[in-house]
C-alpha cells in the first residue's frame, strides 16, 4: 500500500488519477495488537464510485427525502446525497471526529453543508428524526434498533450485513412501527465493520491476537472439497449463518497452495488439505473449544439441500429489539431461519 499526498505538488497528478479511478481508496489505517510491525488495518476508505452509484440507485432516493448516512468517511458519498435530496436533508454520522471535521471542511469547500456529526453510527441521530432513508457505508452484523426507531413509516434502510465471512447489501423497508423487512441484493459490497472504539479496527470485543493451541488435534477426512468452499461466496454466506455469531477468519489458502485453514476468536481452528486420497476424501485437522470443520460440513449439507442458493434468496426480518432479528430463506415464513447477529 502506497501513501499518496494530494497536497504535495509532486504527487498531485498521481493523487488525481487515484481519485478518478473506479477503485476503493484507503484513507485511514489503525494499528492492531496482532500487526505490531505493520501500518495496521483499514478503518476508513472512499468506496468504488460504481459501488456508491449502485447503492444510491438501490436506495431509490427522491428529492426532499431526509437521509441518514452512517459513515461519513471522506464526504464523497454525502456530497452525492446532497446533490440528490438537498444538503439540508442530509445527516451524516462519523465515528472519528478527525474524519468528520475533514469531511465537513471538504464539503463546505464545494458549497455543501449537510449536518455532519461525530458519534456512534449505531445510535443514529435521534435529534434529527424521522428519516426516509438510512444508508450505511460500514458493515453491520445486525440491524441497530435505533435505525428502526428513527426510520419513517415506509422508509428504507440499505446496509452491508455480514459477520466475519461474506455478506451483501440488504435493503429493508419499514412495514410496522417496530419492524423492517427485506431481501439481500445481488450487489457486492465489502465495508469495514461498525465499531465504537477509535483505537481498534475490529468490532467491539473482538480480538485476534490469541495463540492457537494445536496440540492433540482431531484428525479426520471429509467429502467436502475445501477448495470449493474456499472460493464460493454463497456457500460462505450460508456457513456464516451456522456460526451463530462466532467470528471466523476462514478459508485462507496456505502459501504452498496445499491446504486451507481457519480459526475463531475462541481459539477453535481447522486445517483442510486440498489433495484428496484415493477415495476422494480430504484430510482435516481441527481443535479448540469448537469443532469448526464439523460446522462447515453441516452448513455445506444445508447449502446443497437448498439448491446451492445465491445470497439474494435470503432476507431479514428485524424488530427494534436486537434479540428479535433473523435471516430467512426465500420468504419470511420459511422454516429455514437463523438468528442475528451474524
């Protein structure tokens, strides 16, 4: 990753080329305990312009709509919102006060003055309600109840819902005083997770600096092809539903390409070989408090039984009580339901 400074005359042309490319641009890095010798992990970016355009189209903004944006970042997306609905109708919340100030100044520099607040995006902004639309440029593992409460009747929420594996953009509509419901879109996004701490890029309470105890692993074989699950987005989304909120860094290929591995924050881990034996079975080792590969096999069986569905066949019903939120398959009354958070 190369830092390019737009205020440096020597780097100005390179900076402009970067700004006008259809790529995500990292604008902030935060160090982590497990990356002490590196710059850290990304905690703010300017999304790909095509992603922003797709999200705004999916949001179905109309002139005069009041919009709450979660995650101001550079202010680029807030500027697009202002152009569509008017700056007086845009409220944007950014966790980092420094980023909020910089975005506020950049927006004012082009004549736009939406309300930019520094604070916890999950809390929304009760002083400015109601909102016709809520758009989040940070990922969430459930729908913050405050968003539901602050959304106008018939209003919409657009958010990247994901745990630690795969997710997708989800569009929800307020169908009652305390409930929103909707389906995942076939529109890729991969936003950084919502958090309340400035000193960590991880979700609250999530750490990855534990040492895995790989003594006395359980050895087994599996008919599930680790290479297939490592590359299949819709399978990984289904697997995430079976993790029941556990955080997994998973399906990571080894440098020699011989195996994939994964581990959870609770110290559970697995390693699966990519070369099958004569019977077509793949070697697996796993250990720790939970048998992670057993969960992979269970979720794979469900995914096959459902016809290997894409993410867009799943949806969410979310009440303004976090414990009453779930993902469903095909329709809200489906017998296939999984609780949030992911």
